[in-house]
C-alpha cells in the first residue's frame, strides 16, 4: 500500500513554517518506528533557515492506513515565537493532508495502432520512397509519436513503442505535478479546531511527567520517627 502525504504551513507566518519543519522531523521518525518506508518527493523551504513551507512524502508499508489516519488533520503547537521574542501569540496551526494520486498507466501493445508513411529528410531515395516511417497511437489516450530513425519499418515500430511509453511517463509526471499544485488549496484551508495532535515547547518533544517519590518518602520517614518516639 502506498500513499502521499503533504505537511503544510498554509499561509501561516514564519512560525508556522518552523512548526512544519519540526513536525516533518517528528513525522519521519514515527514513520521509521512504524516500520514503513518513505521518500520525500518535494520540500519547499520557508523564508528563514530551518523552516519548511510544505513537504510532500510518499509512504509505503503494511497497515499504513491507521498510521496515516492518526496524522491527517490540523496540528497545533503551543509555544512562544522563536523569531519574535515579545510576540504574545502562543498557538500555531499547520495541516497534514493526503494527496490525491495519479493512477499509473502502463501501455499494452494491443492498445497501440500503427500508421506507416514515407520518411522525409536526408537518407537517400530508398528512405523517401518506402513507407518506413511509423506513427504509433495509444488508443485509450490519443497520445502519439512519429519515428523515422531507421530504414526498417520493424525497427521504427520498436522505437515507437519505447518512445510512446516514455511520453506516457512524462504525461503522468506532469499530472502528478498538477495534482500537487491543486493541493495548494490545502494551504488555504487549515482548520484551527479539533487538532489531531498538540505539541508544546521549543524542543518539540512529548511532554514527560517526571514521577518523584520525594514527598511520599519524606512523609514515611516522618511517620517512622513518630512511631519510634512513642
């Protein structure tokens, strides 16, 4: 199973970009702890060093959905600005979203139709007289290429299939880029209510309540002394 996640500061100020950078580190640590594999597809830096406007990550592995579900939504960080010392605001929000994926499409040779034509340009009379050039058309999408590299129609067909496959890959990459651009709307719609996770403090670590038995120990000593003095 594979999914693509986007962590974004939206139109938030530099502080939100700092939070996005910290969340990205924390997120990737949890990905590794969960035994999942990942690849950072895109990382857009913020205006300040150590900040991230947005990051797009592809994640694969078993039992992926529960892990992703625990992150999707608004992330809240409670803390003082690391850039504006006397700024009073203490609540900052960023978003984590799942990106719609472009379905990978592989070409089947039976889906391709070929048209032959005379080659043009240099190559002698034989090239110009024989229908050695080939146009390959992928019927489901209408994508086509023309090949006239060889004097052999058979060789040109083989080359045409390869180039058609490459062209389809390029089209799919453009569609993925467009999908990522469309996700920019996520940058504009970060909801501040009901955050799925809350972080505090500049070290961005989970709050740990240090348990101490000092008070109870002192109380026991006091009670013991009282018992001995009786």
